[in-house]
């Protein structure tokens, strides 16, 4: 059986994202406010053991993206994992995946513009948080409406700022540890990683409870799959982006945390304080807080831009194409932008601005709890879809992908078990239990929405038994499910 070849375009999109932009989108997608801001809370609870949980979570999510990569190389699809779920799990799962990914990133976008409004108050404390959020949303929506190339350029520079900040922290921190310069030189030592109360100073269980924060920090790692329909030469650029994930995880997450916790003892970190601000301040770098606030501000805008607007618009268009949403969502502009879907996501995200105006103190907590639960659900669906794809390959109903997930199916089940364990931890903690309530309500709404589609005869996928709409790039003679 021959291997499918990528089509010049997919689903009407323009392949405008080059190697440089794809690599930076992949890097930026793995670095967000969870590392720059949320890690402070996690460090105060888990101590140095947080490094272990970042390594474990990174390994698990690498398996998720490798599974997605195998599906992408089987058939690069504009609808990404929603199309694959529809093909191998059935129409309902394609519908559920597209809309769950949409709500996950819309709520994440709300969280990020909430954070952006908060960071601007560092420079302008009297400027209303919701006003910053609204301005940011309008500007980013406008940029995405112009063309995907503008989106790619924005993400390139957003990611460049984040990467520069982390590399700068690592290099300066290593200099402090080796040369002993700055105010932190006298106390900086790698022994902080185990000598100040142990690796898990508050106990292993309390340390494990930070896994939700860790997973939220990695959210967006799957974005490389959403870009498949608009990447130049996807068969070269997508595997390259995925294969470098372990290196990026090791450098940007583990490397940064090892250096920070060696320069500053974990006991000096407090909830709500950026570990980067604390480390820069300890070293004695002028305007440390201002520098990091700017980096975190752009990081929040990056997440809102990539997932909240770009990713959700593509998923909504997939829903429109498959009859899982209004047909108007499927429309593209001459430049290949899903304008209607983009505007719907933007308008719903504006509701986050309303949450900011009504309850700015709790907005971030409300929104991220739902977003994290949605991410675990989507990642799990990707793994199960991959299992069904492998079965279809064995039965001769699907082409063999040239890019294989290592250790499958055992690695699939291992990753799924990890997500199940994290779900138990989320339910255990009263502060994060809201996520499970939100997901339960969402599942009920999904079921009701699908019943309405079936009654109205809108689920076009039923006619093809879950097969995609003329998948570009499918091998000649390859059978579809």
C-alpha cells in the first residue's frame, strides 16, 4: 500500500506558513503563562520535585503529539484531530472533538486576555483590566483576519520574546552558579534542589497535586497539528517540529526550573509570584519585574492569538464543513481565512472581557479550571483515535503512515492512564474540582446538541460512515473507514 502524498492545499487553505514560522509556532505553543507565572504557585507547593512532574508531563504529551504526528502524515488534514476522530471513531466524536477543542481554547483565550489585562496594570495601575483585554482582542482579531501569514509573523515574534527571556535566564543563572557573581552568588548552589527540606518538602501527595498546573503550562503543544493544512511542505516541517519537542521541553522547562531553583531556594517562592521575577530580583538585575511582566504579557497575547483565535477558527470551520455547525462557518476569504468562524470565536471570547469587568479577582480561576479539563479530554481523544487508526491499518482500511508513534499501543494506554490519574487529582482538590463539574455540563450540552443535529439531518458524516470529505493526499487505492 502506498503512502499518501500531501496536496498543495488542504480544504481551501493557503500554505503560507514556512519552516521558520512553523518552528516558532511549535516552540511558542509549549511556552505560556503557566511557566512564567503559574510555576511560582507550583514551586511553593511541590518544591524541587516540580522538575520531575514537568519531565513526566512532557514525556506524556510528547507521546500525544507523536500519535497526532502519525495521523497527520497518514493524511494532512485541515481539521486535524477532529477529522481523524470523525474518520476512525465515528461522526459524534468528530463533532465532540471539534467543539470541545473550540471551548477549551476560547476559555483559554479568555484566561490569557485576563492575564494580559492584569500585567498591564503593573505599568498603569489605574487602567481598567477589561479595557486592556478588549483592546488586545480587537488587535489580534484584526491581524488574523488579514491573512495567515500575518498570524505566523506575530507568533514568530511572540515566541522569539519568550525564547530570549528563558535563554537569558538560563545563561545568567549558569554564570551565577559557576562564577559566583551578583547578589545571588554567595547563596546560589545546586544543593538547593535537595538540601532545603528535601526534593518534595511538603510530601509526595501535595507535590502530585501540582500536576494540573503543570498540564496547563503545556497546553498548546498540539497546535502544530492544527497548522497542518496551512504549512508549506508538511511532510518535512511537521515531523521536524514534533521531533524537537523533547529538546524544547528539556531546555525551556526543565533547564529553566533547574537553574532558577539552584539560584534561589524553593522556600523563597510564593503563590502568585513569577519565579523568573524572583530569580532576576535575587541576581540584582535592574527592572527585573518590568522585564518579566513584558514577557508574560506577550506570552499571554501569543496564547490568545495561536489557540484562542487561530486554532478555534480552524476547528469551527471543520465543524461547518462536516455539518456539525452552521454552514456559514465553512466560508473562506480569498486569502484563505475562515472569517466567519474567526469572528464567532472572537465574539465569544469577548465574554471573557465581561467576566473581567464583573469579577476580575476570580476570572482567571474560573476559566482555567474549565480549560484544563477540556485539554485532558482532547488529548485523550487523540490517543484513542490513534489506537483505532492502527487497527484500521492492520485491517487494510487505511494507509500506513511514514511517521510512527514509538511503543504503540502500550504507550497510548500509559498516557491515558496518566490523564486518568490527573483527573482523579483534579477531583480530589476542592479548588480545582470545578473543572470536572464544567466538563460534565459540557458533555451533556454536547450530547443534546448532537441530538438536535441528528433530528434536523445536519450530520452529513452519517452518509459516509465517518469518512472525511474527499481527503486530499489519501493514497490511490487506500480504503477509507
